[in-house]
C-alpha cells in the first residue's frame, strides 16, 4: 500500500507498508527519488522514537552530522528533529521500526544508536547489510525493492529474539496514559524502577521518562498540525498533559527545535516538519 506525502512532493517521498507479519515491528518503508538539478532544502526527520536503516544509492546525503554517498546508516531513536540534507539526484530507501522493535533484529542495546552512525562490523554481519544493499542497488523497480526488503527482513525475523512482554505492556500503557505520572508505570507492569530503566535502555534506547516526554510533545505537535489553526497553544498543551505553559514551551522546543508558536507559523508554509 503506497502513501505519498503531499507536503514532500518535491522529494517524491512515498511510504509503503511491509509484509503483514513484519508490521508489528516495522512502521513503513520510505522511498525518496529526486531528479538531477532539483532545488532542495534541508528537511527534518520527525522524532518518532523509532530506529531506522537508510540506504543511499546515488548522491550525497547528510543525516544529522553523518554523511553518506553510497552505503548505509543506522539511526537510533530520534529524540529531536534531525536535519536531513540532500544532494542531487537522490535515490534512497529507509526502514522505520516501531519504538523498541529494532532490537530483535539488531540484538544490540539501542542506547548505543542514539545518533545516526555507520553500522559496526558486527551489525553489518548480523544483518547482512552489504548483501541487501547490493541487491537493492541492482534493481530500481519499487515493487521489486519492496519484495526484496520483505524477504530479507522476514529471514532476519526467523533468527530474531522474541519481544519482551513487559516491554509491550509498558509501551501500550505509555501510549494510552499520556497524562498519568510515569512513576505509576513500574507498578503497572510489576517491574522495579531499575529493571524498567534497563529494559527501556536496551530495547528502546532511552529511558521511560524520556520516551513519555516525547510522546507528549508529539501529541501536542499532532494536535497543532491537525487543528487547522482552530486550537490555541494553551489547549494543545492541556490536551498533551501539560499544566504549565512555560514547561510545555521548553520541552516542545527541545524536541522540535521550534517553540509551539514558531511551529504554528511554519504550518502556514509548505510542510518541513
């Protein structure tokens, strides 16, 4: 199923769902293809807390402070809006994992992948990244590339570790309880605070408190983005569980890079966030 993001039509950015059995782990595949001599600006990747793998086949691509011309980058849980600078004649593919769901494939603590990095030799071998890169590079057909990604990831899934049931419970509770105190989580899933912190650092890459804060900011951002100018900043803050406007402004800017007011002004222009 294809989803073309109209705000990014200049990038020909398309999102595709993976095979059904991969969907609990993978949010989507994204494809970008830009012709030569196109006018491009810096884009910003959302802080969705999910990890990713990016393959670049043509021109120079800079994600955060990491440059890639031809090859692969591993990105950990995005905790801020990471700048993405694109060169000419881009041909790139990305995989976005749901929060915590890259660990069964990587089998490495996710707190080691906070910033985009080149894959270590161990990750290269475990994921067979050189082989899948060459396979994807040899065929420019989008349906063929989706099939290749599905086959590769399904094979890795057969060798992956099972998802922690405590993690699933914790993520589900946090997704539903944006206004509940984070201190309640340990009791809900019957883990000590230390066990919970260790679980999140390994699987998600950040602490439960940090993850909860990102959920709240993203909830507020979605409220502003979908409000069509009809919602006030104070209402957006309250809906996301903030009762202090200054606290809301501070955390929103830390994550998004803009104050809520600046973000609203950006929404009146072609989307970049």
